[in-house]
C-alpha cells in the first residue's frame, strides 16, 4: 500500500541509497506515519519493497525505540526522565502530564489521541524538561506549556473529524 499511496516518497527514499535494503529505516518511518505503528503487515510490506526478509526488518524495528511495534495514540508523547532531565523536574512534569491526560505510565487516552511514555535520553539535557511529540522536540517545557499543546492538538483533531463523528 505504501508504494501505491506514496510512490514519489518511496522513489525518493530509494534514490538516496545505493541499494534498496538501505532504505529500510526511512520506509519504517513512512509505515509508522501511515499506520500509526509497525505491524507485522507493515514489516512485510517494507521487506518486500526493500527485497529483503521480513525478519531483517523486524530486527531493525525492534532495536530502535523510535519505531513502535504496538498501536499508539495519534500523538506519541515521550518525556525524557533520564538523570539530567530528572534533576530539572522531568519526573514531576511527566507525572503531571499523565495526571492531566488521565493515563498511567505508557498509557493511551480513552479517545486514542495521546500515548505518553518515559524515555531515556533524547539528547536535549541542556533544555530539560523536554518532550517529544511525534518526533518533534519541545524543549524547556513545563506542565502549562504541555497542557496548551495537548489542548491545541485535541481541538485540531476534533475539527478534522467529519461532523457525523463528532
């Protein structure tokens, strides 16, 4: 489906590499963007595009934390709680965010919009606390800024729904 839906993007990915197998990670990103997670079907699809065994693709998806092998919310919120960030209030920030969203560690909101997880080291220690939302950094963050972002994303998602689903 990726090749049919995004032929230009797939071609652009392959144009950057000397052989197809080198496009695995970029195609996994595309699959995750399209499907919200890396399912077994997505693994097989990427493997077919790269002309390699699905087991090789699974080993890559399983190794890197930026790929999710289970369904997540539309917005994947990751808060670094490694020691440098914790010293700047990341633990309290994370707990407050979970409380605001009404989820436990690693949980997804009832509306399916937000999944919140703790992660180790997003390489922004000097800008802690920080949060990543769908791989976009939000640095020097606090709970009020996070609430504003969550409320904006929730409102944007509500506007995009057809009126029969509201």
